[in-house]
């Protein structure tokens, strides 16, 4: 039974009612001629467990979504943005961080579309234009570009996995995360008080061999360009060493490790980073599937590091319906529901199901709002 204090109503029903169909061909009716030849892509078991289902239509405490992508929303125009804000209100989401701010005219467009009509509902983070990475004064010019964005209303910087896994020097080598060329940018963020949302590497399975032992095999079948197990790329641990070098070199700059620092598969390592670097934070976005299959460890971790964990979804990057996306996050963080499908909080990631963390109220409030408010400058929010 759901514990007292969980929001919404609780019902008792089978977990098999809304199983996510993995990517690939449609599931066929019936069995193949030889049942032993059933293909993995066609296998869609329905759990027979009967467990509680708690409906949580609104966050228990006013929430700030610290990790989202709203470029497509801006492209859809004012009516779509107005509807998005109405859905935010329905879900008790006070503000959303848009990580798609970019630079130049694109940044102006994002700021005008979101912050002019709703100055206290959206935060816009800029990005770095790496197209001039080979120029001698790249870092200084990128820092000046960021400062111009700050003067227009930018409230943070987003660094994608392209730094380390995509951006290349003229000679074809990949630009490491700790390239000295970026030092002026990190320093400028510290000077201006801008947090850096940094996505370094990707899930562990994306660096593993693409074989029958890969736990994300089904997902990667349809997304083989997500694999980074080729020798041309930096190894996952090398990328983390590069990122940590940056965090250590710039103690006055706040870094938020996207996707639980991109190592939710090993929370003890993430804990080592939090212990080593006071200026390092993490957010939960797009990693509910990983956290939810280790609910005891995840709950202990978030309670222990309650002042350094932020709420985020990454949901609009996958185009999930807003209500569905948020409701699953509230259910996961607030209830003790067991063995439920989390795919629509972001996307299909693997066959495992999750268990709610039922975080204490004082921890929920910090994760939902307090930690974000202390990091994001000029939030203009009173909760």
C-alpha cells in the first residue's frame, strides 16, 4: 500500500496494463511456427504482478525543471508556448530551463519568445559556438559572446557531449573537455555566476561492445550512431577525467553534471566526485530508468546529497506529452509504487521497470526547487 503522504489517489492494479513496446518492428499476433524462434524484437511480456498505482497529477512542491529543450516549442510559436505554460501550471512547475539558447540571432529569438512574455517562467542557457575552435583567440571570443548573452538575459551555459565526442580540431582530433581553449569561458561563468550544465560522455552501454551482452542492445539496434565504442573516440573514463580536470581547475564555477553526472550505473563513483568537488552538482533528468532499478541505493544517495541534486526531465527532447512526462516523475520521486514502466518519462531505454523512491518531504523540496534557486542567477521567483 502507498505510504501516507503520497500525493493523489492510489489504486491496485496489474503492472502489465501499459507496457512500453520496444523499438523495432511491430509485435506480431500469435507465435512463429516454432516458439523457440520468437525474435527478441517481438517479445513483449506483460508482468503479472498486481501492485499499487498512485496517481500524482501535480508535484507536491512547486518544481523547477532544470533540464529541458524548448527549441521546437519556440519554432511552433506563441500559442504553443502559452499552452506549455498552462500545462506547467497544471503540473505545479514554476519554471523550466531551456538549454537550447545557443548564441547570436538564435539566442535573441529564444529570449524574445520565452522571456519577454514569461520572464519568471523560463530560464535560457546559452551554448558555445565551436565552429572557430582552431582560431588562436577562440576562448576569449567565446567568453565575450557569453557575456553579451548574459547582458541580454542568459542565466547559464549548456555544454553538450559534442565537447569530447564531436567537436574536432582542423587535424581531425577530438577536442578534449579540458582543452585550455575553454578556460576563458569557464572563468567567465564563474565571474558572472552562471551555472554550467555539462553533459560529458553517455550511458555506459554506449561505450561497450555492441553484442549480446550489451544491456541496451534493443535501443541501440535502432540508434547505432549512439555508439562510442570505436577506438577513434575517447574512452568513457578518459572523458570523466577531462571533465573533472575542468571542475578542479575552476573552483569558483558551478558545474551541474547532466544525467546524474552520466554515471548513474555507478553511484559510488558519482559520490566520489561530489565529495571531491564542492562546485559539482548533478541532476536526475533522463536517468529515472537507471535510478529506479536500484531504488535503495538511489534513495540513500539522494537523501545524503540532497543539497547537490536537481530535478530535470530532458523530456521535450523526446517529444513526450507534458502531462505524462511530469506525472511519471512525480510518481517516481514521491511514491513507493513498485515495478512500473517509466519509458514515457523520456524514452524506451531497456526492459527493466522501476521502483518509486518515496523521498522525504524536506528532500523533495530541495530537489524540486531550493537547489535550483541557489544556483540560477536573477531567478525572479518567489515560492
